[in-house]
């Protein structure tokens, strides 16, 4: 059985062909080796890397309390020169409006307020957050708030280039208005890609096999590229934005733990991340303050109970 499974996987892994086509925006794009553009490193520009972290402190069927942290770190010549941190609590509750269940949020900022609650008001059946045919979990609003706050903070930064984790493609309701406020020097790098080729392959892996030696970018359209930022990197990433920043990212993509991925994004992720210890501490404080919450937690913690059984 294991041999048969292994053989099926091997057959899938060996489907590399320059004749393959990339599926993008419901179109097929032929692979053209002239689209590979070599990159040479440059320095002496300020680059801000932005990422966010979140934790559900208390989540029940009808309300959710989250803690969200947005962090931006600016580098110049591979040296950290300034940082920005924004933190807030987000309380979201279910509310029946116009014959539909909506999610209404209230923010409790620890410093500057980056977004408005009105932008987070959304139907639980809105297609950008719902799960298949079921209405969306209330915790999905925390994802919206984090994303909007990341974009809002990025729009306030005064640097030569801004790099976001993810893409510049709108996913949520009202996200367009935040994307439109971003300066033109904003780009995004996605750690993973959901794109496929016609043969079912991964474009990132295929282009890494077919691409030239060294650092390069491969253009899909005016906005989207695949990039390789270190000669020995095993990873190729999806990039959106102006390729003008790419030569300046090469010196920042030398970390041996993740060759080819900008260290600035690694750093921003680490400082934005909310640890399990932080989450546990915050949860304990609120449970002590409002013991009645425990009755509501019993509606959603069945999986936790099963996971704890050994």
C-alpha cells in the first residue's frame, strides 16, 4: 500500500515541462523564458516590513474577544532603524438586522485607532467570510480587523518602500478602500500560493526548475510576479507590486534559516505574533473578571476537551 501511494506521489512530482501553462485569473498563461528577468542587489533605501498577529482570547457562538497586534519594522542597508507597533482588543457580537444575522464590533485600542468599527460590520452570510453553505464563524471578523489594520498602518509609513505579508488582492468586504489608500511604493510577498498549472503542478516549483541561475523575477502580468531572491533558495514566492523594490530586497534575504525570504518579514512576524502564553494570560484575566463567561465557553470547547483526552 505504501509503495503504491509513494508511486502515485512520485508521478505527480515528476511532471515538469516548459510546455506547461499557469492558471491565473481564470486564464491560461504559457511559460515564456523571456519573462525571467535577472536581479542584481542594491542598497541604501528604507524598506518597511509590515505584518500582524491575533489571538482569540474568548470565542463563543455569539461573541468573540480578540487581541490584535500590528508591527512594522524599517530597515536601511540591512540595519533596523525604526519600528511601529499598534495593539487593540476587538469585541464582536452577533446582532439580528434586516432579517439576517450580522456581526457588530467594538474596538478598544491601546494606542492610535487605525480602523473604524463601521468597516467591520458584516452579514454572517457575506460570501467573503462564510464557510461554504454555512454562515461564517464570528471569529472571522478578527481576520478582517487584522488585515485592515495592517493596510492602515502601512499607508501611514514614510519610507522608500513598503512590503506587506500576503497579497494586494482584496478578500474581504470594504478591503478595497484600505488598498486604495496605500502609497504606490507598497508591494506584497506571499509565503504560499494557491495557483496551479494546467498539469496540476505548482508554478513556484516549476519556475524554480526552469529558471536561470541566480536571483530573478518572472512576470505574470503588470502587477504579479514570481521572485527568487537568493541563488540557493529552494523557495520562489508570489510578489505583487512594483519590481523596483526587488534589488533592494536581495541583501535582506540572506538569512540561512529561510534563504530567499526577506528577514524583515521574519522579524515583523516574530514581533507581531501573540504567543500562547500571552493568550493564556489574557484569557485568565478575563475569566477572573467575568466568571459567567464559562457558561458560554461550554458551547464551543468540545474539541478542546477531546484533544485533552489521552
